[in-house]
C-alpha cells in the first residue's frame, strides 16, 4: 500500500465496518453479491414532562405520513410504534419507540427529498418539526437485529 491510498482507505474502512456489523453480517455484502438483508432501527424518544400529547400529535402528523410513504415505495417493510404501559425511573424513562424494518441498509439513505414531496407547505412542516424537537429531551436511533436463541452461532 502506498501513502496516497491510505487516506482513502481510512475513510472507507469505518463505513464498511459499520454496515457490516450493523446488519449482523460478519462478511461484507454488496448488491452485486445478492440482496442485502433487511435492516432494523429503533427510534427512541423521551419528551419533556407534560408535552407527550403535543409530541404525539406532531409526530403523527409529520412522521407517520413519511413512514407510510416509504412503505408504499418499498423502502420500509414494516414499522411499529410503542408507548410504555407503566412508568420507570426518570433516568430510564422513554415516551415513544418506533421499530422500523427497512428493505436494507441502503433504503435508510433514499428519503432525503421525501418531506418536500409529502409536505408542500414546507414552512409549516419545518416549524412543527422544530417544535417537536424542542419538546424532545432525548432521542437516539439504535440499529437492532433479531437474535435466534436456538442458533449455534451468533
């Protein structure tokens, strides 16, 4: 390896490793080798006390239509929204979880133009999304994968 290829390798290697381990594969797989496996992500939200109803109203108005459109386009295979049934300690509290099964990891990058298509009134959309984020205390996206408890290797 010469010095001129090292910077490029240092940029590409982390992305390849993230894709490889996020999908649960120990071997990198490309579309040329066959279909990529479905990719699951969990969105977790913790909302300011007293703002849960407002958060849900805005989420349902602005995010659910985007997820539904992604389903129609085949990018999202399935999604489920969860809300806790009981309460926990404040440090463990969450208000909403959305588990999304994408067609594959590439489908997560195909929707940047979708909000403009689904919401022609971008001024209102952006104002409401800013409000939703203003009342969000914590949020993270967690790639997840199902584990077969009977498999000999994981």
